[in-house]
C-alpha cells in the first residue's frame, strides 16, 4: 500500500485525489491547501500547486519524498531537503471534465532509483502510460504541449468566433477537428498537412485575408508562412 499526501486543491489535485480513491494499492492520507498545516507523513507527498508557489511550499515540507506535478519546473528547483521527484501528467485538466487516466502519459523523474520505482508503481495504479523524462526533456515537452494544446485551442476559439459572427454552428467543424486528430496517429503532422498554405494557393489565401479582422490576419499570415517554410 502506497500512502500519498496531496498538497493543493486545484484541478490537478482534485482529479488525482478522485483517481487514487479508486486505486486498490493507494491510500490518500491527506489533501491539503498550500497553508501546510499539520502535514501527515506519507510515502509520496505530491505538490499540486501553481508553479510560482512550488518553491515556497516545498521548502516547508519535511516528508521523506516530495514531488511536484509541473511540466516546466525542474526537479532540483524543489526546496525540500529530503528526496525529490516529479509526477507530471501530460494532459489538460478542467474542473468539470472527467479524466481517463488510462490514456494519460505519466512523465516521471526522481533523484533516486528506488523513488523512481515507487513513482512508477503509483502511476500504474491509476494509469498505463509511463515515461522516464528528465527535467530538461520535460521543459521541451511542455513547450510542445503548449503548441498542440493551448495554441490549437486558441485557434478553435478564432474559428468559433468566425462561425458565431456569421450565424454558423461551430459543430459543423467538429468532424474536421476529429479527423485531423485521428490522422496524426498514423501520419506525421508534416505529411498530414493540407490546405491553401501547403498548396501555395495565393488566390485563396488572399480571399481569406479579406474576410478576417486585423489580428486574425496577422495570425493567418504567420501560420501560413510557417507552413510554407516547412516549420
């Protein structure tokens, strides 16, 4: 049985807590806010707070093994004087959206081998995909994730705005979004690329730009140029 203390009360902490409750070999001893009052001992203490609070919070914890859940925060930036690790889940977490942890990649790191094996066991208690990723790799991975998730979602928002402004149901675009996501499971993104930019269809590009407001034009031009340059 692995005992776990979770520090934090946001989306990640909440989803982790709910998942561990269903795991047979895990016991959650505590879920605490960052006030850190009376932290109970645990095999793994998971800090699930915002990046700017990790250093301050970790410095106050004396438990034997402390990990954080951040994609951009290095292992060595933890300020506890005990063993350190990372329990990073590469997924977007929203409060009211359930998470299927069997599909979530767990990116793990630890300063000691036995601690890594413990994290691996903990991850496999709720998930299936486990990767040994060091701090430098994780920072690069986090940047990649911003492109494929946060930036892509912003483009969805622009598409949604265009649809709303013209009384078009955004749901019409859903099958296209789904197909694009499915294609890159079997094709590289570069090979899956379609559209006027890759075809160098100057007439269509020009017509599209006429339909957009100034900020949308800037984004359209920048991405079009990036596609044409092969980036």
